[in-house]
């Protein structure tokens, strides 16, 4: 689980990248759909799943908003993401394996957009944080 050092590292990283959340969300969602095309099935109600499409941008913004909530509730991710987990489990019916896939895309995008801030320590802590988010989002599936 996340140590105090991890929490501080995630908050420090977020304070630097938070203002680029929309761009990160757009790129991460676009990559997820291109690199893992099986994820497209969840977005078949959109007119287009082309990278950079306004629907992808809008959704990337929502996902990053969810992550911003997670950063603010980093001491209790389970409670902080309980509603979002409920929604993904019962309304959206997203297979939780996909949380790891999107996490990977988010990690790749942050590392390429912010190479200076993406130190090995930041990488470790962000990795742990995103795993915690995936676990918290999966909690309501049973
Ligand atoms: C880091 C992981 C994720 C976070 C923080 C997240 C967050 C969110 C948020 C905040 C919403 C909006 C909920 C609302 O409308 O109240 C949402 C909707 C949605 N999410 Fe996620 N999500 C994540 C991962 C995923 C993954 C991996 C998939 C599928 C591959 C997915 C599929 C969806 C779908 C289909 C919607 C509804 C989209 C629509 O309204 O058209 N999510 N998510």
C-alpha cells in the first residue's frame, strides 16, 4: 500500500501535471483505444472513437476528474471511489481488467509528457497509486 512518501510524491507530481489533465486524459484514452482495440466495445454508443475525437476528449476529462478525486482522497481510496466503482460495476459494466490497461496508458502519457518530473521514485509512487485506484474501482464488483 501507499507509504507517506508515496502519497507525498503523488501529490507533488499531480501539482505539476494537474493543469495538463485534459491533454493527458485525451492522449491516454486515445492510446487505450488504439493499442487495446477491445476496449472500444464500451464506447460503441459514441459516433466515433477516432483518437482526439471530441467524445474522447470529454471522456478523458471525466476520467482525469476521477483521478483528481482519488488524489484528494488518497488516504482512503476505497471510500473516495466507492460511487465510481458502483457505476462501473453495475451501470457501465466495465470488466475491471481494463482498469490496468488504462492505468498503463496514463503512466506512458505522463512519462512522455513530463520526462523531468517522471523520476524513478515518482514512477514507483504513481504506479502504486494507480494500482490502488484500480483496486478501489474494482471493490463493488461483488
Ligand atoms: C482510472 C480509471 C478510471 C477512472 C478514474 C474512470 C472515471 C470515470 C468517470 C469519472 C466517469 C463519468 C461518470 C459519470 O458520468 O458520472 C466514467 C464513465 C465511463 N467510464 Fe470510466 N474510469 C476509469 C476507467 C475506465 C475504463 C478502463 C473503461 C473501459 C475500458 C471505462 C469506461 C467508462 C464508460 C463506458 C463510461 C461512460 C461513458 C459515457 O458516458 O459515454 N472507464 N469513468
